[in-house]
């Protein structure tokens, strides 16, 4: 990719369908659902040449956080093991946990910030937050900061 590249944020509904198909193929590969680029291209309905043409130029919005430090903020109910469940979900994604800060629960709720390094993550931040949001007692979660 050219070092002078300019990046733009565009709604997927207005770009050629091949771009979103390339993103689907890349996701299948990263999740291990297919083993080869040929398999991924076939599954999403594009040619291998289309995949190779766009693979280094098309990225989902969340991928801008790859290889970065992301700080997540949670409001948790005071339930035994809830933080452990969140940390296990993070560990499953292969994110590197850098810091954890948990405040003392007040009125049954505790604020927690967790900073993670995302370089080796096997899923995107959005998917991680969807999974942690399913944990009983997670009242609120958000991305607090990205570096």
C-alpha cells in the first residue's frame, strides 16, 4: 500500500459489493472457518483475484484498533466471579491484558477499566464487547480510549 494513502470512512451500503465480500472472506480466514483464500473466496462468492486485488486496501472500521492499546470500561454488579468471566472472554480472544482497575462496589455496582493490547486478537473489539455484554451482571460497557 502506498505510504501517501488517504483513508476515508464510507458506509458499506454505498460501496461496491465486492468490498464487503472481501471483508467477509477475511473474517472467515481470521476465525479459522476456512483454511485457504480459495475456500474463503468461493464461500462468499468472489474470485480469488478480486480478493487479492482488495485485501490490503479494504478494512472494517474496527480494525483500526488492531495492534493498539484499547481501554474498556465496564459497570458491573457485585457478583462473585463476574470480573473473572470478563477476563476469560478477553483471554479467549488472545488479547494481551495490560492493566485492570476495579473500584470498590458502591450501591452494588463497581466500575472497572481494562486496558488490552489488540495485536494478536482473533476477533474484533465489537465481537468481544458483544460476548462480554452477555455475561450476567454486566450493566454497561464501552470503549473508553484507543491509542
